[in-house]
């Protein structure tokens, strides 16, 4: 396939003409099935379109891997990549070839298993490090022991694994490189391509980069003006040269200064979209409060994005608002949309690293605190993304910093580089040239060169050391061995086995991260509060009606403990309220007071704290917040944020399946069986009748609606010990086409 045919195919698939680097990557690498180990490109240049390049190349060279596995460690990026994959499938015009399968492996979504039903079918699998990585190691986190070897085989053979934003996932990067070495010469081993705007040393591997040499025949910045309008059609030029000017301020009140500078940008740049990046969720809330304190009319023009938001709120944040009161969603649409509508006025997005990477945000100006170099580069990729304006970037530094960790030191080192080396110009071009522009003073080149080669080698070593010191510290990684692979592959042994550790350290590395707790609200805790053996009752409930990530949030365990203390301080009657702490194989029930006095379970390995709905604590942004708990509850209180969303539509394995369901069935004194809602948050289906003469007829009505009865848990018994009131757990049966 020549360049012109590729350009036509690419346009048909994506709706856009390909960029020059995309043509090169197809022609020189994918079409020949000679893939680079690393794709190192600035942000905003369409790296996600490697999916389209692979799909077109499959038509030219059937030796190219059948399955493309696109891995990125950010849920929002996964959703955008999934949308693109679906668009590619819809626009695909492959002659006589079956439509590609598309599956998403991330926490908030059930796997539709399209990719694993027919192993001969080409597929795009988009997923997180945890779900793809555990699958590769025969340990799929959401898979049965019977499916695990199938998934490992499909992921690890005849596949191309593309690791986007590889700098975020160094332990996983090491793992997949090790797997490739073990597979050498066996079957059709997995091929690996790592992509990033901040790739480090490549160890002599084949690296694909933007060609910025004007004398090269493949020069990617070759001007291509429209003959009629004169507009530049080579979008690489406008994006690579996007104007971004840096100003630095040092202060002992960073939060206040962030809000002040953002306010000044609001005044000097009407109708602009201003993104504010900070490191922690608490700082996000502090900046929000500071902005509103200075001008309370800003509140409906502010959106927040953090990794500690509940999954449901994170998912809906990037969707179109359903009504005018959903201000945060309306603001987020301003940042997701490439085109700014000046009539909508100014708006703010305050974000942690959740908005830094790969997410197609479009801010006009940026204010941020100090961060490591790789993080700063990603932040800059969210502002003036298309190079059509002139962005102001304001870096707010802490005066007299006292670094306690390697991360703190990296933040300071990166800020120093920006101040002393990049100065005012932080365009993609300036960032790309940072390595060659580093001054002898920064590099501490204090030796006399014996010869040019020795000096060059010494200088290159110092460059790598300086860049490494300014980047995010890499967690300690562990080695992969054939003995471990053999142990993990014994999937039919489902019990704990000596010499078969959990795979998490191979996916995430070993770091000194603070303890994290996952929190979910469930009405079952309210129903079974007085049960004589609540642990025995809850264990099968949460086994059959599992906690799904869309209904949960994860945050610092110290924050969780402080939240609980704040709640009972104003609501002492909640001290005796039972809560559940769930681990992989166990569940424990304690009172709130007992958990506060003995918080050890919150600091154990991967605890899930299950709170009763009537405790509350979720704010409108979907974050844990003690101020969202009414201090003096009354019947006149506003309706609280929906807390129990376990049965939310849209999270089933099959798209044609109805949502799972929980019901209370109650036997009246007359002997009729009445279906009831488990909680005000959980609606009862309209198709259910008001009452049934027998429980059998009620269950038959449920089965006719294609529900399977998973579990029945008695809640209340009559004088003879027969169930009078029970909780029924139902799972959907997929409709047949």
C-alpha cells in the first residue's frame, strides 16, 4: 500500500487526514511488521491513532499480530481510547473480514468478552495495568480459574501490546519486556511498543521519534500551506510550536497564590478555560474554596477531577449534562471540546494527576504547583493543545522548601530546570530540545575533556542523571522468573500455594506509598444492623453481589480515619452504627466507635470499608467529605447524594443485559408477598406487580424478566422461624438476539 492509499484509508477510518509521522510509522514499521520498541512523541500529536495504523496495516500484512492490547494507567484515557476504537470499527470497510472485537478491561466496566469468544477474530483490547497485567500472569483479577489460562494465552500470543504513557508504569514496562524475552522462539510471542512524551533511556532499542531535521527527506515539520487560504495543513507544525510562556512565583502561601493567579487570568483573558494542577485531592478542594472565597459567583464555573472520586461521578463527569443544574459536567465539556465557546464565559478545572496524562483536555491557560519533570511535561500537554493561541503558564513554587522524600526532591529539581534552562519558553519544541540545551552549570561538567568522545560520553551521562533526578522516582521493581510463571500458570490449584505470590509487585513495583482504603455505601448494612451474625449474613451477599469499582472510591486511609472521627463528633449516635471491612476472603463487622479506636484494618492490605447509606459522606463531586453528613438530621433535609449505586445501569458484562437488582420481599399478615425497594436510592422496577399470592409466583415474575436468583438472605423471621422478610439478590441473563 503506497502513501496515498494509506492516507485515504486513514481518512475513511478516522475522519481526519494522517499526520506525517503517522504515514512514516505505517510505511516504515507497521506495514513491514518491524515494530519500534519505543514511540517517543510530544503530547497532543495523536499517539492513540496507532490503533488505526495497526488496523490498516493488518490489511497489508497478515503477519502483524491479530490482537492489539492498548494499555494505559488512566481510566479517563481508557474511555477516550475505547470511543476511538468503536469509531474505527464503525468506519471500517475491511473486505470480507469479520468486524473487529472491542473490549475494555478497566474497573468501572464489565468485560464484554468479545475479544475472547473467537480467538481467530482480530480484536482491540483496551485496559489498565492491573487487569491486563494480572491476565498476562495467569491471575486475572476478575476471572475464574477456568478462564485465566485462556486469557493469558490470548493476551500473550499473536498480540501487540501498546503501553501508552509508559513513564507511569515502569514496573509493568519491565515486566512486559521480561515476558517478551521468555517468549522468544515460542509460538507467536507478544510484541511490545512503549509510547510516551517523556520516554527516558532506551537501552539501544529502536526508537521512533518526530523527525525534526530540516535536511531529512522524512522531515515531519515540512510546511504544507493550503493553496487557497494559506492555512497550515501540517498540524504537527502548529502543535509542536504551540506558544506557551512560563512565569514563576515563589510564595509561602501556595494555595492562595494559585487561586489569586487563576483569578488574574480570568480577568485578563475573558472567556478562557483555566486549568489548575495540584498534587493532592485536599489541595484541589482548598483551591476551590479559595477561588469561591475571592468571588462566590465562580462556584458554578468550577469542575474538579481527582483519582479519589467515586467511579460513577468520574464516568459521568465527561458526559453531556442532563440538565442545567449539573454545572461540573457543563464545565468539563468546555475542556473536553477542542473548540472554545466564548459566549460561555470563563471556567476553571482543578485537577490532580488524574487530568495530566493522555486525557484530551483543552485549556487556554494553566496555573500549577511544583511537580516532577515528567508530570510537568504532561501538564503542559493539556494547555494550548492545538497551538492555536498563546498560553500563559504560571508555576507557583514553595518558598524555603523542606523536602522529606525523593518525590519532593524531584519536584524541586524539575522546577529548577524550568526556571534556569527553559525560562519563558515551555513549548513542545523547547521541551523536546531540553536535553541538548542543558547548560554546563546545570550538568556540573567539571572535568577537562580528554577528547571529544570522552567529553560527549561524560556529558550524556550527566544529562541522564539530571533528568532522572527531576523525574518521578521509580518504585523498586522485582524480577520475573520461569519458576514464578510456572507457579502462576497452575490455575486449577485455587487455594494459596507456597511459591506463588500475589502478582501486584510485578505490576506496580514495591514503594513506600501510604495506605489506601476503598469505600462503598450499601443498604445491606442498614438492613442487617441487628442481625445476630452480621458477618455470616454479609459474606455471601458480597460474594454474590460484588462491590464494583463504579460504586466505590479509594483514598488515603488516614483521610478515611479522620472522616470517621469528624462524622461521629457531630453525630455521636452513629458511634454504634455497624460497618463492614471487607478483604479478599474475609469480612468483619465492627461498630464505628470500635473501628475508630482500633483502626488497624484500614491500614492493612487493600481493605474495603462498607458504610451504611444513612451515614452519608459523599459530596456532589463524588469525593469523601464529612461536611456532606448532616449534623442535625431531620425530615426537612435535602435529598442526599445517591450513595447506594450498586445496581446502576451500564455496568453489566453484556450491553443487552438489564442491571443487576436487589429487592426486599415481604410476607404480609394475609400471606401475600410484596416486593419492596431495598432503599430509597434503589428504585423498584415498574414491571413488578404490587403483590403476589405466593413467593413462587413472585420469583417466576422475576425469571420472566430474565433475572437469575443468586441469593436469598432472611432479614426477619416470624414466630415459627420462617422468613417473613428477605433480601433477594438478582443477576441479569443476557437477552438473546
